[in-house]
C-alpha cells in the first residue's frame, strides 16, 4: 500500500523586505514506500518549507514533487491524499473530538456507519478510546496530539507529513510519543516525512535523516551513519556532541589519512570522496565518549571536571591549543582528575574521522 | 531580604490603608458617575413612571396607545435589524477581502482607508450626499433617467445607515478573522475539503462570535441613530429617536419624550447586556503555542474571489463618489440650479459659522483631556484594585455610551434644567455629556492594555520603595499612555461629530457645528451644509492626524518599536 515520494531539485524563494531569500535551495530526495525520513536542522533551515511544499501549502519556485509516481507540483492540497500533523495540532476548536476525526471522512462522503467505525478504530489506535465527546480545549497537549494523529490516519493517507508534532509537549511525554508514532507508522506501513529540530527524535525514529542547513541538504543517511561518518563539520556538530580537533594532513591514501594533531601523528578514516593534500589543514571529529584519559595521547590541562553519576566529564585545554570534551565512565575506585591537573587523552583512531576544512 | 517584601503584609489589611490615595480617587469617580450617569437616568425613570405624583404607567401607555408612536417603535427595531444584517454582511465581505484574498497592498490600503471615512465624518455626510444623488432632482436619478422615485423612508435610511455603520462591522470582523489560526484552514484543506467547504465548516463557524458582536454593535448603532432618520426617514417612516426629539422640541412634551426614550432604552440595554455577558465569553480565538507560519494566500475559487472583490470595489467607489459629491456640493452656487464654482459657501462657514466652529473646538478640547483622565482612573481602579463594587463602577462608566444619545440628551435636560444642578445652556453640560458618554473607548482600551501589562511591573516599583501614588504616576500611567491617547482620539472625533445627545443641550450661548449642519439641511441650504461638512471633516482629520502622531510617538518611547496607530 505504501507509496514512494520524490523531490527533484526543489527550490523556494521568499521575498522578505523585497529581497529574495532562498529558503530551500535545490533539494532532491527520494523516499521509498513505507520509509520514515526525518528533516533535521536548526530553525530557519528550510525543513518546514519543504514539508509544506510536499503538502501543497506552498508552491515550489522550481523543481517538482511527485507522490506515487505522479507529479503533484501543481495539485492543490485537498487533492493530494496527504495527512498533515501540525505543530500546534490545529484541532477545530468548535468541533468535538469525534467531529474532528470524522471531518475528512465526511468530506469524502463516507457513510455514517463507516464513519462511526473508522473514527472508533482511529481513536483506539492512538489510545484515546471513549474520548469522542470531549472538545479539544478539555484535552491535555498529549491527547490533542493523538487526536490530530487520528484525524489524519483515518483517511489512510498516502503520505504522512508531520511538522514538529512533539515540540509543544513536555520532555517525558515527548519520549513516549515518539516511540508511539514510530510504532503506528510501522504498523500502518505509511510513508512518512517528519520535521524536527530535536536530534534525539531524529536519531530514535527515522529510517533516514536529512540534515539541512541554510536551505541546502548537508547529508542524507541512516542515523548511525550520520553519527559515525558525518560528511561535514556542521553535521558532526549538529548530531551528538563532537570534538573538532584541528590538525594538518601528513599523508593520504584515498580511504585513510595520516594527520598530525597536537604533536602526535594519527591515522584515521577520511571522509568519503575527500581529496586531502599534504600539509593542508584537516579537522578530526572525535566523539567525547571516544576520548578518554590514558597514559599516552594528547597532553592538556583539565579546565573543569564535572561528575554526572554515570560518568565524569572533563573540559580539557590541549597543549597545542583548542579545547575538547572527554567522557569517562565512572566506576568506584577509578582515578578521577580535578581542575588544573595535567591529563593525557587517547582515542581509538578507527572510530574517528577526518574532514576537510 | 524578605522582611520588606509585599507578601509579608497581612492579607486582612484594608486596601485603603495600604493605599491612601485610593479612597479619594474612588470617591471622586463615584460622585461624578452618580451625578452624570446615574442621576439623569433615575430622573428619566421618575419622569416616565410618575404621573400626578404617584407611580404609574400612564405615560408609557399613552405612548404605546398612540398609533404613530407604536409604529416608530416597530420601525426602529426593524430598521436596526435590517441595518445590522446588511452592515455585518458588507463588513464581513470587506474583512474577508483584506484578510483572506491576495490583493495588492495598495488595494488593501484603499479598502481600509475608505472604511475610516464614515467613522470620522459627521453623521449627516452620507445622508446629505444620498439626498443630492437620490433625493428630488438627485443627480443619480437624472443620470439613470428615473423620474418619480421616493427615496425618503425605510430604504434611504437603511442605505445611509448601512454605509455609515459597516466600518464598525469591518473592524470587529477583520480583527477576528486575522486572529483565526491559519493552520486550522490549512488542516481542513489537507483533510481534503474544498475551499468552499473550508469556509463553511471552519472559517465561518470560528468567526461567529465576531459576527454576533458586530450584529449587536450595529443594531445598537442604528437604534440610536438620530441624524440619518431626521434627514431621510420622512413622515411615513417614524423612528423612536426622532419621534422623541420632535415630541420635546416640537410639542414641549417632556413626559411623552421621556416615555419614548424609555421605549428606546429597553432594547438598547438588552443589547448592551447581551454583548457584555454573552458574546464576551464566547470566543474560540485562543493563542495556543507557536502557530507556525501564516501560509501564503491560497485561491478561494475564482468565482468567490471575483464576487468579494467586485462588491468591495463597487462599495468603495460608491463611498468615494458620495464624498466627492459633498466636496462638489460645497463649491457650487446653488445645487442643481446654478452649478458654477464658488468659494462663497466657505466664506459663509467662516463668517456665520465661526462661532459654531470655535464652540465645537472648545468643547472638544476641554472634554478630551478630562475624558482621558477619567479613562485612566476608571480603567486602573476597575482592573487593578480589588474592592467591593468595582465591576459596578466599570458597568456604570460604560452605561452612557450604551444608551442611545437621544436618551442621554433627554435625561440630561430633565436632570439639569432645575436646581440643585441647573447647568443647561452652559458649556459644562456639553462637556459632561461628551466626557461621560465617549470615554468608553478609552476606558476599554486602558483596561485591555493593563490586562496585558503584568502586575509584577507595578509590584517591582512598590518593592523598590515607591508609594502607590508614585507607582501609578511613574509606572502605570506611562505604560497605558498609548491606550489613553487612542481613547482620547476617539473621544475628540465623537465630540466634534456627535449630535444625538447634544441637540437637546445646545443654546444660544453654545452652538455646535453639527447642529448648524442640521439647520442648513432643514432650511434646504444644501451648499452650506456641504461646506460645513467639508470643514468639519478636515478639522477632525487634522486633529486626529496630530493625535495619531502623538500616539505613535508615545508607543515607540515605551515599547521601543512602532506602536499600533
């Protein structure tokens, strides 16, 4: 049942104070049937604009959108068979929960008996059985969110589009709802695009993540790939915490690169399609959990030492300049460092990656 | 650190002790409300319900048994219903065009500007222009070749009042339509609904509170309107305000006039109470978190858009036509007879009308700052201080505005034409009439702006050691100044253009521009009436432009950004 979705070279130019702003700049993406793709990026990066163009709320300035092989670029919203979940839920305040969920079915001209059955099923699916007589303002944020979800799911849309649907919920509920949404999406096998600025949401829910910055795609890939092999400093920094250590290239063989960092020569993986030249600057991306106190490695001074229960966090000023963050699992009896103390940090070169700067 | 915090004050201490200025301020407000709002209304009731020294319905039954007066009552209600329906519909069309259709900015500006015109004009403007075009020898009639057409009566009054009052509907509805979360309409579209269905099932139901409010406002406006029916209704279509006026000025029958104005007061009060306690509570417009981007204007269907824009253009053109007619009428020698241009009429206005101009300006200039002060004090007391009767204080301070002007005027001549307060014929009575009737907008604006200012700002001042009076003058007043100036602008406009209450209160010593226009109309001096209207509109326009500038300046100084005009 699930359908494919294709964006080819989509752009959107807005006019702000009579100056054109490229909110979305040549974005291409193909989504397989049943796949869940998250758009991740800072606010203003164009992720919501893309989603609204897929929905049909905005018309692309250039490029094309196709759903299930059909070009829908100029098809109005109400004939696209999409389900859109809004950040503020956009429940109709003058209708009961039942009428909200039944709205799309009534538009389709579904029979009253079918409407009753489908609304019941929809509310059951999102865990709100029996709430059909309530009005939106009598529900909590989380419940409103579920109604909004049920309202689009009863229509069995070809594509489910969600615009930061969890950002108005509190932290605990957010974590619960993200597994819930993922479960429903898999159960119904519906193609889904999901916009968020929360990397935790993106990492836990998606088949693939599209990281965006300033209207352009930075990288598209499965969560783990993005974490272990960021293609750019932006992605490295945006997903998880990263130490970006400046160094210079010594040698490069196409897949691995020898980098000189803080007086030490280290061989690490090179970013894909890189072209390092000797003596050029390079940046080493090392995750804090891969940078641990040791007998050998880069020397530095502890600036702050913080105990977090499960681990110690050290902010270290390296001898060659630069500041890094190190996570050390805490075990009773293990040596800890205090502020001002000399420290050496070691990392496993096979899990670090070098980027061009 | 905590010994001087306001929280340490025991809760049972009387507010009067904590704030020594409160009692005198309260006393001053209540005394003035009692004298200029409650007392006249009570006197009106007494005159209506007392006959030969005892309680009686004789005056009322006399009015109700008179066929002509009964007809006036029915006509008034029927006219008000028709005007509120048509005006609200037209206002909705305008508001929809401005908030929902992708029109070029200059078109939206034009639509907004045209709706301002009737609001700052004297109430006769559209009546005069309509008389000149559709009355006997009207130029539109000549143009269309219609010979025998009686424009006076229901249709003329209805048309003129609809054009005069629809801007009120427009402002109410534009506010509510632009407050409807655009995501709701987007959501309905994404669920498959057509633009027409979205309008029917989402936009329209969500604007119902605004529609109800607009219907009530226009009903009250038309019910109270005095100037339009006086010029256009004629003898076959009597309405209450003009009947009451004629009863008093023509027949010197104060009791009959009081009874008729009581009949007018009952539906007006019903509307006021409905509006305050029913419509006020029924609103779906809520701000729930971040509502996301306002989406680009999506087509509502070519037919609907064409129809809405067409209506707006037609009405806008008609209003502009009416106003140019006034200007033209002011510049010809004798309307319809000798159409050569002249400035003679303006010379007449500045010589024979000089006193009226100066009197009107003096009354408005005195009433405006006093009304502003009243608005600040009443707004502050009722919004910020909790004490017995502050809801009642708010209610009475807005009461005179809710009553039709004719009722207030009649109540004032009944109350103030004899001792102990014999002030008819003075400037005081004109100022008081305007001040207590038209400061309502200012009071409501002050209450609204205080509602938005967190009380902690004032608490901060108090915790820094300032007295209540110092906090009020140094913190609260500067923060509400934009609201007060807005209210004063409104008060000034109405003081310049009102007639319904003050027609009873003018005298040889104190005359007003609006009454001069009425005199010209009754003596069929159309050219002079037009010239007076033009001068009055220009005066109001100049004065409001100055005050709008002041408002913007004050708003900028306080918020650091452009204020709302």
